[in-house]
C-alpha cells in the first residue's frame, strides 16, 4: 500500500542522503556509512518519521540495480580476468569460513544438522551493493584491490545461491538441485552469448534512429531484462544488472550510458537504496 505522505518521505530521504553524505566526507568516512546511520535514525529503529511503502521499496530496488549496472560499465574486464584467481580464492574463503563457523556454532547450541547447515548457508550472504557503493565513493573501483573485491563479491553471491540450492535440494530431493543448477548455468550461457553478439548491434541501430536519449533508454532496458532473467534463474537481480553493465562497457557508447545512469542514479534512485 502507498503511504499517503510518501512524497514527503521521498523529499526527506533525498535531502538527508545528500547532506549526510557531505558530512561523512568531511570526517573522511564513506558517505554510504552516513546514509546507513541516517536510515537507522529516521526509520522504525529510530525516530520513525520515514515510512517505507511499496513505492519506496521499488525505487530502492531500482537504485541498487542501477548501482551495480554502473559498476559493471566501469569495470575493466581485462583487469578482472587477470585477478580471477585472487577473486575466486577470496570468494571461497568468504563462503567456506562463515559456512563452517555457522554450522559449528549451531551444532554447539543443540540444533539439528539441517538447521545448522541452513544457518551456516545464510551466513555466507554478502552485501555486494554496499561494497560497490563504498569503492565508488573511495574511488577504488578501478584499483587492483577494487577489481578483486568486486569479482569476489559477485562469485560469492553465485556460490551462496548454489550452496543454498544444494542444502534445500538435499532436504527436498536431488531433482531440485539439478533443475536449479541447470537454470543458473543456462542463464550465464545465454547472458554471455546475447551480450557478446547482440549488445553492440542493438545500440548501434538505436543510435541511427536519432531518438533523444535512445541509447540510454535501450541500455537501461537491457539492464532490467538481464536483472529480471537473473531473478527467474534464481540469481540476485543485481548480478544480472552487473553482467549487463560489463557488456555495455565494451561498446563505444560506454561513456554516454555511464553518464546518464550516474545522473539518474546519484540524483534520485541510489539515495532510495
């Protein structure tokens, strides 16, 4: 249900987000930290003057999708390939360590093996979006460290989904595991084939139409399509948006799309997230 004062809440969120970001920078802190603290204070855990409703939730979802889309556009694919081994090892540690500690702790407190495994699996989850936002604000996205961390976060997300699928599959039958794994791999195969062969001609044709902001609109449509397909395959929407951004970043329209997405995102949608 839409809150009767949701426009006022939007105004408060936008103003507070930008002023708190500026204050955070003065104290040499990532603006995202200030925005998280402001959200806690303004929300139900604090003074409770900003209410979330379906509109704000959807705007926040669009914000995080656009954030990862922008990060994908900015990513140096060659550098990411060179850091693949580091990212894989980092992601493996980020999954296996909390998974093992979660199981061990739950068993220690008397939980059964399925519950313990489920708790361990839940602890493998990471917030890719906060990581990306922090690196962008610290201007570390293009560094070797930033590329490794971002690659690890994306791999971690996929590994976490596969692990969760495996755990529930063991509980509900091996057929569930097979179907889920096939869907995930089919998505990645389709996404890479479509992105590699069709993104450039689609954007090139759109450019010839000479429609105002046509390239940006079509690029956003491709981003949302990839995010939707990822969700249907059982993967996080933001992973799909990031992959779409990777392919947009390989076209000559990279700068146009990046500037448009950053303007839309930073001025409105990302603040909602």
